[in-house]
């Protein structure tokens, strides 16, 4: 699979991160396999999550094919770039085609990035999970790497005015140990295991985060922030 679009996009993103003064802190990148298919299952707190996590995954020298909503592929600017980077379109009204596309990518040895929550969490807590990640892992016979990101919501997130000012925002990302499932695994139990792993990673990032959460709009009420309370 030729990747003519991905490299220049990475250069552009790195330049943009440098302009914003973002301070990256990542750990666990060694958990991403150097070859073969795998799933990155990520929490979703901001519009730039995929790009920031993808940046932190660059040391493994592999490209991540992210699953993104179809509306982004319909955009005149974003669409050609997403298709050129071989990301996977998700039609929320009919997910079977995107599931098959993701499965095909995994079986061909690609890394696929997926947000199990399906959409951005405005409370910044983990929402209920869809069953797609574990079903894909079982169908593709690949591991799931749980991933957590924290700080991206301070730049651009849902229902909050985006802030592209140069504030040297810390961006924390953690890649957890691989989770393995077989055809005999329970999808429901697998989702619980995945959620627990991602929750632990997220709590660790929040505990190590250098800026105070107290009173911050970008922080959950659990940490003293003023984000909307979770609905579930």
C-alpha cells in the first residue's frame, strides 16, 4: 500500500504542534507491535485525539489507519487527505461496511485506531463502549492495545470554543499492554476488560498531569473540574 500522503501530513502536524508549543509526554510505545495487525483502542476527549496519539506512535515507524465518521470523508479538504492516508470511513447508520474494511486492514497487517466510545465524551470520563473493538480483534486474530490521552481537550473539543493559542499545553499519552482474545472469548467480558485497562491508564495520566484540574472547564467533576457531569 503506497503512502504518499501520510509523510507530508506528519511533517505538517509536527510543525503545527511546535507552533502551539505542545509538551508531549508518552509512555508504553514499546507495546505497539512492530509488525502484524493490531488495534489501538483510544479514549475520545477532543477533535485532535487521533492526530496527537498518532504522533506519539511514530517511534514504531508504522502508520495507524484511524476509523473516522463518514462526514469527515465528505469534507472537500479533509476527505482527500483521509483517503490518501488510507483511514477508514465509518457510516454510523450502517456499520457493516466499515467493520469489513477494518477487518480487511487488520488481516493485511495494518494497525487500526478505533474509539470504542464512538464519539467525544463531553464529561471527559469514559462513556459506554461499543462492541466493535473486541469483535474486530477476534475476527482479525490481533491484539488490542489500550490507549489513553489527556490534555487534548484543552485545545479543541465538543461544546467548547477551540483554543489554538500557544499555551504549552501538556499532552499525555499512554499505550497499555496488549490484550488478546480468541474466538471463544466473551465479547461482553472483553469489553469490560478493555474498559478497565483504559480506565487505569487514564487515571494514571490524570494523576501525573502537571496542571491543576480544580475549577478547570477541561477537567471532569471527579477531579474538581467544571465539565458536565457524566450521563452514565
